[in-house]
């Protein structure tokens, strides 16, 4: 027994900010950003992440033909919820009117893949029949908007899937190599009189060169691993849906893999890096565009802070 995806959904906030818009507030230009990242615009949450995540979840439920009352868990992958507590999952549950257990997954950009793995374990164990998995991020709230190197990379949005028993997930691999230095964001410090005052800011920090090397190597390793575990060849893969971090990373990884580069899907030009949300947003958009059809073999791959990684092979079954 495995699991299948019964429905997909996504939501991007209405506000779209172009590279030209950023050039008015930062020392940057459209050419500088686009040539280094492949990003032309990104969406920004003006009213918080919760309504965006809830809308993506509602779309997935409608696509699957279920109500929130028929879900046994709501899982949300995020590092940028509206509250430290309650969790994003609990806030989405309130928005949708559900009553099932709800919890967040903090695996950064690999969070959606971690969520698939957790959902498979819950369903295979009999603890759940149906799970709503949402990956949502408001990355615009995590970066320092006075510095161009990181702020221009990220965007906001949410993607969601409904999961239940099936034979769609052929293989999955998740992993972690615990170290903070290449990519981290500190918690805001408190005012406890017994704890030294925290130095430094609380914005997202990234060593671009280190993350580039890590990401390319992780993608190649994980994709080859899950393909071998699923018993499929490169020729059989219909599409690769990678985490939309940077177009240069995707191009470099594709050149090291036996899968043709035209099979690597991307939407980064209009979304930026939406962290955990990027893979399910890409999946839903590709479905709506008519690219993904029943019987196709899909490979998903992600990497992020932690450092975390994940990849899987899915035999798509939904029309």
C-alpha cells in the first residue's frame, strides 16, 4: 500500500512585485536579478499567509471532491507562519472549519516532501485515511528588504494536495545534514534577565555559493536514488518538478542528470523562491496547463535550510 494525490490546489497573493519595482527601492535592476536567478516577479502576502494557505487547501479539497470534515489530519509545511503559535495548520483549520488534528512541519524548502513522507506513514499505519497537506510561505516577511542579495530571491504563496490510500508514490527519500551556517534565520530574542542579549538580526541569511553547491549535488544524488528505488529509467520520466530556488541551480543539476533539460518544469520567473510551497504550486499550475496527465511518471526534488533534502517518484493517476 502507498498513497495517491486525489486533488491539488494553489494560491498566489494578488500583489505581484516586478524586478522593475524592486529597482526603485534597491540598488538592483531587472537584468541583474533575471540573469542571476531567472526571476522576473514575485507575489507578496499583504494580509498574512493564513488566508492564502486556506485558499490553496480549499482548492485541493474541491478538486478531490472532499470536504474538510472528511480529513483526518491537516499538515502544513512552512517556516514563515503568521504566528509562532498557534501553528499555520491550526489557523487554516479555523479558516476551513475543520476539526481534525493539525500541525506544522518545519523542514524549510523540503517541507512538502517531508509532508508526503509523513502522510504516507500515517495512512499506511491506519492512523489516517485522508490528509490535507498544504505548503505555504510568506518569505517576504523573513528577508531584509534593505539588501538585494537575498530579498530579491523570495516570494509568497501556497500549494496543497489531498492524499489518501493508493499506489501512486513509488519511492521517496528525505534526509538532513544538520548545520545552520549556510542558511539560517534566528528567533527574535526575548528579555529574560538571565540570558545574554542576542547579537545580530533576525532576518534570513544565506551563503549563496555554499547553497548552490549543496543544492546541485543533493538534487542529482536524490533524483538518481529515488529513480533506482522506483525501478525506472531516465527515458521513462515524463517531468521533473524541482524546488524553484534559482534557475542556475536547476540548469546545473539537469546537466548532471540523464534526464533531458526540457523535462524540468519551472515557474520561478513569476513566483520567485516560495520555499516549501514551490513544488506543489508548480504541480498545480502544470496540471491546470494540461501538462500533467494520468499515467505519467513525475520526479519531485527539494532542498533547503537544515540542511534538508527530499525527492520522490510519483506515477500520476488523476485525470
